[in-house]
């Protein structure tokens, strides 16, 4: 039977790593649903239907397979064409509450089928306006009670006549998302066992020629000491690369866990299908240049047979733990076994990173080259490393993330256990949409990705060299306890360069304390300089340099040491840097070394990384300080906000989109009203349509006012001539309104009369709903500085109080003004509160695709929004946190 995979279906993993298809029930499924119920054991029927006899399975099947509508939804779980579970809900007399029913085939109990179906059914119910499920369960049905309890949605229980009445609120919170994430991680790791812990491997695509990709992979697996069984498939040859071969997959003595495929493009799909029919658990497709149709067919074959897929167009995989020792790549040099997990897309970059990590003594625990990344992605590998005791560092070089919101949660968990490193690509300027708000136009892909990395604790290097240099530091040196760096050099000019590099990396080169300086002066030659940077001069002996480093390591005002040592005819001072365990992070700089980073071996004292320039050393040390800060960062909490009217805001958004389903910019009066629903402070305003109404509004407001024309299609009012400022009497107001009416004619929807705001520093606050990353809250300089300076900071919503504080302080000008007193000061607490309210709005109203408050007038005693614009759109119906494997 062909599996029908459409937009309404998803593949997901059961707890044992089995791939199941979840899709809506259809009328044509009625016979299969009836048969599944009739096959249940008497005990299963008693627990499910409160009777041990056979229920009316036909009636049940008809109800489950009825056509879906808002009041009824049903989902089926299918594995290898076998129906293994069904779940359905039907609304009660309350349209927001639904009765839920669940049934799982006997032999699939305990494998997470029920929980998976409930998660998907709850997601659909929420989208249809259902807020709670109800279910009646026998007290003895502990398995079903555990399913409802473990899902993470805090069910309420009530006993009534020997039945447990359950009510399950469907509001997703962090507890629910964490529960989903933990289940997805466990299942994902199980599904990768055939790939990274295989007991048997087959290579399809070796040749009789001595040199070929398939032969190279076979030799690497054999010479790496793979602990499992190795097979080769070749239609004619008896042996390939000294490995016994069989003519076809069907001739193998067992179903291999892993198949590595390196055959011509036209044969890939057929070979993958044979692997699936033989029961292979995972395939790695090395072959490149597959057509798009072949990619899709390969993907569908792997899903159909429950195989995880790496590639196509990849370099291979490696798992170098002692109990596996698999090196299934065509690398010329075997990588060093070690403790770094690595995932890359580019084979060339993979080779480069493997060689550098081996040279630096870091080594690799597991390596995956994802190639075209049809299935296995960086998210899968992060979950694997989270539970792998042999991995202490995670390195990624990928062009995209399968699901950035899931990536953020997984990386944040993993980052508490080990450093996660990557390269920030796409830093060049991106094009802007002319119709976008300031907020929408300013969010380049680089800023969005950088925001994701910063909040998730991922260290993002600017290139491969910086990535390798940072990995070398983190593998061999402790994290600094602060940003204060002491620079020691025997060539004074290099110290100045190092000080600049440290400042660029967010580090501080402060003056040393008086006692430390006196001690340094006493240790070094008379002509040495004891300021920071410290110039020892080339005349310093090894024992003097060693004593100087030891004194700096003891100094409480020093958190890390950068030692820049130039070899001279008098001496080579570099080895001195690695002669002791200094107790603080120490890096060396050797300007004449060829490699960007190498190791200074120090025997029992470990390794000191040595860099070819101060910029590389400072960048690595800066990333280490960034990690130390992130680990010490408070988790924060989402505060309970007052003066919030979510229902009213929802009515405004739904009402607009009902009239304009294509979306668009919200009228100005509704924009101000919606912001008011979230307690955002705004300059008092009135909405008018006639000049006399505006004059009356001026009298009510009692002071100078601004008039803002609301014109369809006009985003930037000042540029369009839709703004009049500092109007001080009724006649000026009448004339301004009349002028706006003449200027815009029938396009004028109304005029906002608003009290002129008190003076303050102009700030931009806004949000953008990114279809992939989710809502981002943005902060920057506002008013005339918005386009001129383009200073931006962003954080992914929902924000905690710490996120919001960090957001506004990430704009240097705001941080500086927030630390001042007097008329020029800025109330950072008020800006933080506004950012938190924007975050809540973003979470409550996914219909808000862009929101731009510019300017927000920030003063010593508060912050007030002066102008705003909001774009609404029908949000995508997908659930970004739903457990599902990535679609093609």
C-alpha cells in the first residue's frame, strides 16, 4: 500500500526510534480502524471501553473516520502500512471543550504511540479554538493515566463512581514544551543508534578499480578497527577492497544497521529501496548530483521503510568511541579519536576541521557530514551529544537549521553541559522591503541568527580560523572568571595591537594595582615597563618571565593572561609560558608561527594554545568570556503583567483580518487601541474625521498637539507629508486637518490628534514575526537616528525579565544614558517594561507580523510611545514545537 503523505501529514518518532506516520482519519480508513479495535485483547477493551466484551467496532470506526470539522478531528498512527493507533476528539455542549478518545494496538503499547497522537491532536484542537480535553479513565488503567499525566499539560482529576474524570487544559507552557522536547530527544537518539552505534555496516558502491570513493570508505572502516561486522555488495566481484562481497542486499546474512551508498545517481533510489526491504536502519548516501525528483523519491523511500538518512552528496560519518571505532568517510587521513562532536554540510570544510582538531589534540567523538540534509540535521546531532558521555564539545558548520525554535531549546540545554560552537555566516547587508517598517527592514538574516545564537548560548565565530582557535582554547584552558586581561610581551609594539584586539573582543585591559606593579618591576629588568600591557623587553631571562607570569596569575585584578613572545637571537621565551599550571587561562602569541593556532605542550601541566596573532588570541579568549557570562546568566522569569486585555486585542486583530483576509497595516486608531490593550504608555490621543472634531480634541487634550493622517498604504508619515507638529491653537488645528484632507482626499481614513510628548531620547521598539525563527523583539535608536546609525539589538520572544534588561542594555547609547543622572538620563526600567509588554503581545497575537513603535520618548522618569504602526497577517497554521521529522 502506498503511504499518502501530504501537507496534512507528518512523520514522527516513537520512543524506540521507529518512524510512524501521523495523518487524519478518512472515511476510506473505516475498515482498518474497525479491524484494529476488533483485534484488541479483552483486557485492552475493558480498559478502553469499560467492558470486556467486543464493543460495536463498526460504530466506533464510523465515528472516528467521519469527515473532520471544527467539532471533530481524528488522527491515525501508521507504521509500515500497519494501523497502530487512533485518537479523536468531539466537542461537547461547550464548544471550547472536547471529549478525547484514544486507542493503541496491543503490540505497540509502551512505545509512545498514545502520547504522540495526543500531542498532534491537541495542536489541531488549539488551532480550532478548543481549550481543554475531557476523558473518563478507569482507575486501574494506570497506563492511560500515565499518558495523560506525562504529556505535560497538567490534567485535573476528579473521581466519580469508580471513574477518573480528567480535564486537560491545552495551553502550552514551558513545562509542556520541555516535556515534548525531552520525548523528542529520547526518540531521536534511539533513531540514530543504527547510524552512530551500528553493529553491522554494508557499503554498496565499491568497485574492482583500486581507487574509488566506495573502496576508500571500505578501507577506512576496515583499518579504523570497526568493532562490528562489515559487508560489501557488488553484483559481480567476490571481494571489494579486501572485503568479501555478495551480489545483492538480499544475499546478506543479516539486515545491517547501516548502509553506505556510493553508486551512480541513477541507481541510488533502487539501492535505498533494497536497503529498506532488507530492514536496514539508516543509510548514508555519498552520491552527489541527484535530480530533484530523485531526491524526493529517496526521501520517501527512507520514510516508507523507517530509515534515517544522511545525505545525499555527503562526506560520510564517523563514530570513534572505543566500542564502535567507525570511520565511514573517504578522508585521506583518519581523524584522531577525541571528545568533539561535529556536524557539517560541506565535505571540504569537514575535512579541514577534522585535520585541525586532530592536529590540536582535540579529536572527534562523532562526525556527520549532512550534505543536502534531506533528513538528519544539526538538531538531531545536538540531541545525540546531549546524552553522549564521550562528547564534551559540539561544533557545527551548517547553512541552515531544520527548526530554529527547536534548535534554540536543544542548544540551550546542551550548552549547560558543553560549549557549542558554530560560524556566523551571512553578515553582509541584506536588501530591505520598501514597504516594511523600520523594525522589519532592519532585521537582516545575520542579526536574526546572531540573536538566536546569543540566547541559546552558542559561540558564533566569524570564520573557520576563529572557530578552530576558540575550540583550542576551550579544550585546554579554563574559562575566565571576568573580562580583565593582562598582556605580557617582549616586544612593546605587539602589546598595543593586543590591547586593541582585546577591546574589540569585549575584554578589558585595565591598569594593574599598585602592589602588583611594584612586584612586577622588582621581577623584571630595569628597562621593562610594568603598565598593562607589560613590556618585559628582550632582555628578560626565562626565570624572570616565569616569575612575572606567576605574579600576574596571583593578582586579583587579572582574569586571564595573553603572553606575546617574539623569538630572538638571545632566547626563545615561548616555552616558558607552558611550564606551569597558572590557575588562570593563559594563551600565547607567537607572531612567527605558521599555523593560526597550535599547542605549546607542557607535559604534566596540560596545553597552552599558541596563536599567530593577537587578534586570534583575543577572539578565542573573548568567546571563552562570553561562555562564562552565559553560564552565570540568571535564567530569568516572565513576569505577570498588569493592565493587559488580551481578549480585546484579539477582537481587534480578528475583526481586521475578517474584513481583510489578505492582511495589511492596521488603521492608526486601532493600532493605538491595540497597544493600549497591553498597557503600553502612549501620549494621550483622540480620533477625528472633521476639522471641528480635531479642534475640540485639542481643547480636551489641553496643550500643543500633533496631527497624523491615517492613509491606506502610507507607512512613513513624515516622508508622505501626513504629519503636522506643535499645533498650539484651535485655528491651527482646523487648518492642518483641512490641509491633510485636501492632500489625501478619499484615501484619508481619519486623523489622530495627539498631545505632544515630553522631551526625551528617541528609541525604537518593535517586533517582527519571523516565519522560521518566531517573534523577535527589537530595540535601537529611534527618530532621526534610526536609519543613520542603524544600531539594533534583538531577542527572541517570549522574553524573561533578564532578556528584556539585556535587550535594552545591548544598545550602547541606551546603556550609557541609563547609567547617568539628570535631564539626559534614560529610564531603562521603563524601556524594559515596554519590551516585556511587546513580548507578551507577540506571543498572544501571532497575527501581528510587524510592529514598529518609533519614536518611544525615553526620559528620566518613564518611556512614552509617540508613534506606531502595526501590520497584521493570517499566521501560519503550523505548530513549530510539534514532534515531527522534517518534511522534504
